[in-house]
């Protein structure tokens, strides 16, 4: 019976293969998977490089993406399409296989990031101008919801720290209103928004824990952070690490840390201390500080390898030519690298054997082995910044 079914199914299998090959030929797409692809943002030229992290090389350039001076990206569930969020309010859908723009809309005047929903059907964009969050159909980029962000203080606020959360939700902070909102888009025609009106002074960015439970907003106007437990949102906002810099001389802040790059490894979180040459170590079980690690400069990104064994840290000016590696067990710096001026972003390959770094001021992307710390590759890129691999398609909050 099994042999008969197998034989019978062969014509259908060949027919399906023919249809797939014809479809690929019709779109100009290469017959290949997307799991080892990604993009590198070229911030000065409004372009991105599509890259292959198995071959460690660029495949081509996509131009015409607008102002990418503070750009980020998310991916569709099939990891074929990237959605690029530009500073000029542009939302651009690109095809990483054909290396072409699928559609581009200018949805605001000044955007700061975005997220894609749990089911992959909605793309949300947070705006500085006119403020608020706009939500789009991921297939067509048609607007499906507009969520203005006017706080209880009556101010139309910039929105920051936008991330996806389980349950078809988006979570974001209102910088000018000192609030955190959770928007449930289960029914995009009728969003339900839960508002926390005492979220601390000027929440400027945020992260989502990798399990989708904890949303943590950094505060520019005060020491400390604000935490919302999405399993128990009715408990409201909880302050953590309050006053970690109290009684100390704070240095001028040359660049705000990016919370989405903050590292979570096992029961520990590693957080850049604003205005200090330190990485804070926090126990995730009670969100209390358990240590501090002196580092080379003011941290911008503190990123955990996929296995959580090491934390890689880059820095703001004037120390942005340096990357340091922290061992999670000993909480000691075990390696200092000098890739060159303008190390803006790092991205690990999905299983962590390599790390890619954008070195803006040298117009290079460099690739390092995470065991030997040796540089194993590099290629030119025009003022590179963000690096985003397609493995992000299957992670919460990225």
C-alpha cells in the first residue's frame, strides 16, 4: 500500500516542483532558502546590503530606502521579506531573495523603530512625529490601525521602545507622557489599549525578555528602570535598580544605550549603566543588582551570544573603536578587541560561532570567530550600522 501511494504521488511531486521552479523564475528569485541571509544598513546612502553569513559575503545592494540614519528591521515569518523602518517615516518592504523593494510608504515624519506581530500579519511603526503608533497589513502595507499617543498630561507623545509581545500585542513607551501602553491587536479594527500612567521620568527605549514576559523601559530622567510583567499586567509598573548612580559623579552621556541589545543570559541580565563606565549585573528572579563590571567606556550594546556564555559590549565616543567580551561565569573581561572607529552594531550568527560588526568609520563589516576571537573575514560597506539576520524572524521582541 505504501509503495503504491509513493508511486502515485510522484507525478504530483514533480508537478509541484515544476510550479515552484516556474514561480521562482517568474520573480527572479534564486532557488534557495533564506535562513543564512540578512541585511546590513548603509546609513549614509539610504541602502542596505543583502548578505550571506554562511559564505560571509554580500550578495547585492538595495537602494532608495530613504533616511536610514537610525534604521531598524524585522522579518516576515518565512524570513523572505524584511521591513525597514527609516528615520524619515518610511516603512519599506524588501525581498531579500530578489533584492528588490516590494513596497514603500512614508507613514510619518520621524520614525524610531517597529515590530511585527506574533502571527506575522501586522507591522507596527512607532513615531516621534506625529507621535503614536501606526499598524499596517504586512502583505500590502495598507494601514489597519492608528494609535495616537496622548498621555494623561494632555501631551501628544513620541513613542519609543516598541516591541511585539505574545497574544498579538505590541508594547511601547510614551517618552513625553511618562507612560507605558500595551495594545492588543487581536481585532485590528478595534484595538484594546491598557495604559500605565506612572512609568517613570522619560522612558527612552525598552527591551522584551526573550520569553516575552518582561518589558523593561530605561529612564532618561532618573536613575533606574521600569518593568511590566506581562503575565501579571494588573500589578502595574515596578521600578527596578532605582538610584544605581546615586551619590556618584555621572559622566556626560555621549550616546544613549540601546535596550533591545541588552543581554539576558540564564538568570542574569547585563545592562549598560547610563553615564557610567560599567555594565550592571541583575538577577532576573528578583530584578535586583548583584554586581557591576567596570568596562572601557560608556556601553551602547551589551549582547549575549546565543548560548549565553559570553557578553559582547561596544561603546560610545570616544571609545567606539573597542569591543570587550565578558565571561558570564566569572563576570570578568576576558578579551578586548580594537576593530576600528565607529563600531555601531554587532550581530551573532544564529548558533553563535561568529559575530559580525559594523565599523562605520572604516566603511567595513568585520567578522570574528567567537572562540578564537580572530578576525576571519571582512568586506566593504558604505557607513554600515545595523546588522539584522533573518533568524530574528523567529524570536520574540526583535
